[in-house]
């Protein structure tokens, strides 16, 4: 295994241990602990700790060691943290919380995209929507995951609002999390497939009001599906 792959593996293992509570808030460890646990160099162990620090997951304290911080200190929208949480608890509150975030952000982003998208972005969105429709008509939700991620990421990017664009990684993890939960067995809802195309056509036509309305309906459809699949927490509160 290459050093880069090994680093990702160790970092993911540490992150998973923290979000599952195997290493709980307030617990401390040392670089030596990480070296011994994963049979890695001190340099690689230190690199992983620095990444965890940048994500707000741990803090290094003199004479104490590397201490796991309370959950409220973690970078809630960091894609890595989101991925660890969704992997550890696919039906937990995180997916519901992020679906709420999507409902608040994506409709407004779609309206902005209708006003500001480049011609290339409008054309690409139409292509992605058509591909989603075609694959969804003959496969499960997971069959068009790549296009779905690209579609929703492009809507955020085409808004030309850097705050929206910064959420592309989070949205990708949310869509992947949903696919892990139901994608291999869930048959796409025909209305959801159509809504992707309606959003794309509205953006392409510069119709901000329709783009916003259709994206709101699309995210609401996702929320309803997740509730039907037994997801609770934020979605019902």
C-alpha cells in the first residue's frame, strides 16, 4: 500500500473510532499509540493528527497528549467528518440534519443558477438530467449516483455563490450516504427523475422561479423517501 493510501486508511480508521465513540470525547492518545496501533511511522501518525486537528476533532495538549474534542467542536460540514458519521450511523440524525440543510440551500441555489449559469453549465445540466432519467428508468437509485452528485454539485457551482459552491463536497457525501442506505434496492420514484429534468430545463431557460420550486419539490421528495425508509430524528421534528 502506498503512503498516501496508507494515510487515508489510518485517518479513516481514526475518524471512525472517534465518531462511533470507540475513542470518546475527553479520551487522550499519543503519537506512539497511533504508531503502535496501525504500525505506521511517526511522520504519518503526526500527519493524521494534524488533519484531525484541522477538522476540530482532536486537540494536542502539552503533557496530556492528543485529546478528542466534544462533538459540537467538530467541523460539522467537513466532508470527511460527514462521511465518517454517515458510515457509522446511516440511519442516524446526521443524514436528516443535512437533508434539512439541502432543503434550505439547494432551491435558492437553483434560482441563482437560473440567473447566473454559463451556457456551458446550462447545457451540462440538461445532459446530466437526461442521463439520470435514462439510467433511473432501467436501474436502481445507485445506478445514477455519479450523475446525481454531478448534477447537484453543478447547480451549486452554477449559482456562482462561493458559499453555496463550498457545500458541494457535503452534498456529495449526503447523496452517497443515501445510496448506501437504500440505493442498491430502491427503485427511483418517477416524479423525482422528472424533477431533475424540470430543474435543468428551468435553469437552462433562465426561469429562476420554476427552478427554485422544482428543486424544493425534489428535495422534499428525498425527505419523504427517507422517512418512508425509517429515517427519523431531524426529519420528523
